[in-house]
């Protein structure tokens, strides 16, 4: 499969158990509160399937040689890095904001490097296991996610310096 479709993404979403809470209430992920996010995902999938954008929105998997969505690609060259940046800018300009997939792409690339380095240093097989997961992500064009935290310590006013 490699480059997925919005319809396949929506079907996967519908099959997931309800586990999203909004204002303390478990809500249907297909609710109207999520329409803007779904619209952005549709643009990401549609652009990757549009031949006019294939040069920046798709790549060849280093694992299978298949054409995949660049959002599931592990950078192999400077050209890959440039094309990832071009894709990000293209989609962000198209949707008028965040494309919602770039941090997941960055996380996949970081895990690829760290799992390889860990295996080299300790003899583990994390990288092999990661590659199996990555191949699954690429074959199904999964949207990966990443959380960013920015801890600044206690914001309690009694701890603030004068």
C-alpha cells in the first residue's frame, strides 16, 4: 500500500475504542469538535496521492523500496531532509497552519538513530524491532504522534524571584 488514503484513515479511526475525553466526558472521536483536524489529515493524504506533489510528499522506503508517504520515511540523504522541509512548508501553506504530522516524522527519525546506536553500544535488537514497526507504519501510512514538553519548574507565585 505505502501511500494511504483519507478513507482508510477514517475507517481506522472509526474502529478505535472510545477513549477521548473532552471536558471530563468520553466523546466520539468522529464528533464535530474534530472536523478541522480531520480536514488537515485529508489534505495530507490527498496531497501525497496527487502526482503534482509526489516529488516532495512521497519517498522510496529504505526497507521495502516501495513508494511511501514522506511522513513515514526515515531520512537517508540531504535531499531527503530538504524534501521533508519542502513538504512541510507546502502542506502548511495549503492548510493555513500546522500539518499535524511533522513531529511524528521527526520522532520516527530520532528513534531510528537512537535504536541503531543503542544496538551498536549494547548488542540489543531494538533497531530491528523498530524497523518492523516502521514497515507496518509505512505499509499502512499511519499517522505517528509525538508529544513535546517544556518544563519550566514550579509556576507557583510563592516560588517566584523578586
